[in-house]
């Protein structure tokens, strides 16, 4: 048997922020556009890491 932890997060599409996560072994698997009545839509990058 094996076990593990999956870490999923969404981050703003900013190069400096994404670089930090990539350096810490997160991998991008998708993007999504936010939908809110209060703010304009913007893109979020979805990242994943297996521990």
C-alpha cells in the first residue's frame, strides 16, 4: 500500500508567482476564467503537486 497527499491550488497568472511554484515542484494542469459580479474576469492557473 502507498499513500500520499495531493496539493491543488489556483494562482494569478503572474510570472514571478508561477516561477515560485514551479521552483517548488508544482505543475500546471489547467487554467480557468473567474466569474464574479464584483470584479472583471481574470485568468487563474491551476497547479498540482504530489507529496
